C-alpha cells in the first residue's frame, strides 16, 4: 500500500532547513561563488569601473533561490512529496538560472581577472562553451532533462538514492543556466542569439511543459506507488504546468521590455548619426560656398 504524501506546513517551508552532506556541499559552492563574484565587483570598483548594482542584486538573489531549493524547508520533502519536489526543481531550473544569468558572472570574470584575463577570455571563447550555448543545443538539453526526469524511471531512482538526487539538482541548475544565459543575453558568450530566436526559445517550451504537466496531472497511478499518492502526483503535474506557463509569460514580458529598450537605443544612435552627418554636410557646403564666392569676386571688388 502506498504511503500518504506528507503535507508541508507553512512554518517548515519558511523556517525549516535540510542539512545533509550534499546540501552542505551545495551551500559551500554557492558561498564560494558569492565570495568570488563580490570580489570581482570590488576589484572593478577599485579600478574606477563600477559594476551595475542590478546585476549584483540579481546574482545574489539567484544564489539565495538555489540555496533555499537545496537546503531550505522545501528540500525536506523532495523525496516524499511530488508537488513540493516539482516546485523545488522549478526554483532550480526556471527561477535561479535567469537571475544568475542576468548577473553576467562570466563577463565580470573577464573584466576583473587582471593578469589572468587571457585564460578567462580563452574559456569564454572555448569551443565547448560555444557548442553548449548554441540556442538549439541549450534548449534541447533543457527540455530533454525535464522530460527525461519526470517521464522515465529516473525520478524513482533519485528519491531512493540521495547522490543521484544531488546530481539531478546540479544538472538541472546547470542546463537551466545555459538555457537562460542564451535568452537573457547579458553575459560574454561566444555568440548572441537574435531577439526573434530568443522569443522562439521561450515559446517553444510551452508544449514541453504542457506534455509533462498533463502526463502527471492526468496520471492513472502515482509517479512512485511506494512513496506518493495519486492525488499528489496529479497535483504535482498541475503545479508544474501552471507555474511553468506563468514563468513563460514573465520571461516573454522581460524580453519584450528588453527588446523595446534596445530599439529605443538604436533609434537614438541613428538620430545622432544622422544629425552628425547633416552637420558635416552643412559645414562642407558652407566651406565650399565660401571658397567659391571668394574665387569668383573681381579683384577690384576684393580691394
């Protein structure tokens, strides 16, 4: 007989912690990333090149979301509540990654690396990173990971093997960062996708989220009969579909605003170039008239 999935209480979700050796390792890595990022920001400030506060805040927020997902109260239910686990993974591959990507850590590393800049630039321009950040590759890894986890036996294996669960969380965070780094386009990636392609990547995720959400939401048996109830499985599917689609709307809004600002900047640059060209043409025309008028004046008139 399947056990009933526990219902997370609000107090546990808000104040609870999940501290095992894997979560402690994740927290240590996140703390190291925070220290390195802030050190880069401080180094640029010392050189008189301030780093945007919005990007620093976004990166810190992304690390906080990832820390909560791996060691907060929500993580305590990752192995026995499908709905809580779905929300946990959504934080890891849909919320934390775009915040981290907006922080542009690679561009910060390039600018703040000093003597080691050559090595960092070589990494940023490496063929491996170029391949992984191709729009189709990043999108394919992202969607294949989500579908493969929930629609194959990997879920059942992960809830029984903590090391595999830790790898799944790390993997989804990594592919999420690749995907959203291409969409957000704030970092020093080898190439930058057009706005049309970035809009397409976000929209193309809708049917995949719908597939996974509907499959779980209309399931005829629990995702794992030994751990989950059918109601919990269906609730997890509904949560995945609804929250993922809501996030798609948010990202489309972000892209639209970003595109509108870029078009406005281009219009301003075009106006300035046109004004400069007209000013140069007027100056050249005035000089030509002045030279021509002087040459055509009779000598007695000039005297």
